[in-house]
C-alpha cells in the first residue's frame, strides 16, 4: 500500500431514496476527509454521532453516524471512513459533492474497494469471486455457495495444497542440490513423491465437479410444435402474462426467458418458437433459435396437444430435434381439458415407458403442481449431485493445470529425471498461485472486477 494513491469514495448502500445511506471512503486521506466534514475522528470501530458539513461553505448537510477503521485492520487494508446518513437523494448528492471538493479524493470505480482489499492481501481471488457471486445471488442455494467461497471454502484449501507442494519441492531441491550433505535425508526424493500422489488425486477430485452449475442455473427449454400451448405453460410458470398467447401458429418468434427461484435453486425457463417447416424468414430464424436452445438446455419440456396425440406423434418427436441425452427430455401432454377422462390413459400410453410424460392443462392449471414438484426434484438432483468447491471455469482450469503438472512430476520421477520433477512442482505451485491471485493475474482482474457495482 502506498501513501500517494488516490483516496476513493462512493455510496455503498442501495439506490436512493432509502432510510439510510452508507458512504465509504478508503485511502490515505480518509482521515483528512473525516476531519474536514465531521471536524474530528471517532475512536476506531465505534460509531459516533456527527454533523456533516461542506468544508468550503461550513453549511450543515445532515446529521448521522461516523465510523473510523484505521489501516491495516480494515476491509480494504487502508484507512477507511464511513458516514451513515439519511438516504435522501439531495443528502447523498451533497455529501458526495463535498467529498469531491477535497484534494486527493475521487469517486470510486466499480469494484475498486474490493480490488484494493485483494491488492492489500485482505482477500484472495477465490474470495473475491465468492463476493461477486454473493452480490449477484438470487436464490438461497446460490447464496450458500457464494458465502462459503467468500469465507475461504476453496481459497483456504488451495493455500493448504500450496504449502504441501512447497514442502515437497523443498525436499526435491534438497535431494538435487545437497545430495552430499549429511543432514539431507537420503530418501528425500521418495518422501516428496509420497506427498505428490495423494495431493494430485485430491486436487483432481476437487476439480471434477461442476459447481458453476449453481451460479448459472438449470436451463429448461419449452419446445414443441406450434399451437401446443407452450406460451400458456410459460405464463403459468411465470404466474403472469409474460408471453403473448394466440390461436395463430408462429406467434412466438424469439426466445423468452423466465428466471425462477425453485425451492432455493435458480432455474431459467425458455419459451421458444414452435418448431415446424416454414417459408417465413423471421419465423424460420425463431425455429433455428428454438432448436439451438433445446439442444443446449439441461432439460427440454416437449409440449404437445393432448387432444391430437396419436401413433405418429412419437415419430415426429424423434425426428424433430437432437435432444439432450438421459433424463433431459420430458413430454408435456398439454390441453388435457380438451380430452375426455377415459382418453387420458391412452394419451400417456402413446409415448411408452421410456419417456417421462406429464399430463396437464396449462389453461386451467390441472397437473401444474405435479409438474412443478417434478421440476423441483430434478433441480435438487441436478445441483446437489455436484461438489460446490469449484464455482467458476477459471478455478477449474487452474486446478487442472496443477494436476497435469503433478502427473508430469510423477512421470519424470519414474524416468529418473529429478530436475524435471522439480520444474513440474514449480509449475504446480505457480498454478495454485494463479488460482489464489498471487501471480500472473493482471490479465483477468479487469474481467472479474468489471461486474462489481460502484461502492463495493
């Protein structure tokens, strides 16, 4: 941390108007800012009642609380001041304007407070990513995973791995450079290799899951022929008129998205155009997008008109699109209100036992509860079957890089190439360093911090 870097300030609470506004100041002139606006510096980490003034006019802006967090024991590792004011727009604007008049102070950029915490060693990069995910979390499951990463779920374990690697590397280098010394164990290389094997397996297991699924959410595509009731089903799931419903084929031309919190799990439902042959270029593009979304979705709800289901329906279904494998396809026989009770069993039997079939009426709501409960069970299995240790592809890439280097070290050891063993261990240590943000991360920092909001 340098004493000549800018002091930054920003509104860190929600959009005004609000009951309270929190304005944060971080940097070497944070103390000066308090003295100018409040007239004194409170005791560290204790709130003090204060009148905030414009230092150039002496006018009182508002009365609130002032807090002082001296470096290095602050969130950013720098001196931090915090003002808690009334949350009116005029109050906030006046305080920010007063801060902007002070020499050496400037408004913070997006994510700059968190970036300074990272640069000053208060957070590693996995914790930064966890904080970004926590701010963006929309469901309870996402919140839990993000909070665990913020508190060091992956970072602490990666630091432990890194220390174990450093110890193994020290043994290897001692065996190479000081093999003639009496105090160097003759079996130093063997001891190092005993540590490498289990460590490689442990890191490989950690990177084998897909915890990023929870960040991205389960993608469910509603697809099928025109006029099967796809948009009505979409609206029923949304509990509002999110899509236009029309008796005319080809009404839906683009892909509509609906974000659901389903039992704490994030689910994105996609309403797509009816899949059919058409000469209309706009509708044809909609069909192309529908096919694209269906083939990339985690689950496809293929909607058919239950009143028109016959032996040819399954044949049409199998030639319409290349569906996801396994349990990624459910048949939704819609418009059940148009089918006599005696005919419902026949409708279901048309699809055989190989396919999951749901009978419902999206117009009346009949069978909707069963479908939603089935989606919840699917989501629960989809997410909880995957470890949450890794939540981003960047993290997985660095773990895989570490494992490859460790496997390379094992192979070099079998060939008796001790110098290559040492080099591979250095590469593994470096890969974990990149995971934590200790080395070679400048090229990705801007990407990570650009998604943060101002004041965080």
